[in-house]
C-alpha cells in the first residue's frame, strides 16, 4: 500500500512540475494491441524554459517517456522500459 502512495506522489509531482512547460500525458498508452503504458509522456512547448527544473528540465528538453521506480530497476525492468521507448 505504501509503495502505491509513493508511486502516485512521484508521478503527480513530475506531472505538476511539467504541465506548464508542455504537453503532459499520464498513463500514456504505448501500443493499442498490448497493455503497455508509460507513467508520463512529455512533449515540451517550443517556448518552455526548462532550465528552472534542473536535471528534470534537461531530461525533458525533448519529447520523452518518464518511468518512476520505487527501487533500483531490475534488468527485466530496464529492458521493458527500453522496449516501450522503441515501440
């Protein structure tokens, strides 16, 4: 139960920080055929000043998928994220 609250908080925080900077989609569906979702899909607006967000701003300078991990991801978890990105 605690993990779910932590996950929801981190996803909500990232979405709140980014919402004025561009297009934020939470629970972004990767492919219609399979049940795969990314936590956050972000596409920055051309006029967005992302420098104020520090490292998050550098990551979000181009369209990106953001996945939150409570613990260090396993090898399979990393492979799944990379597969989502390529899909």
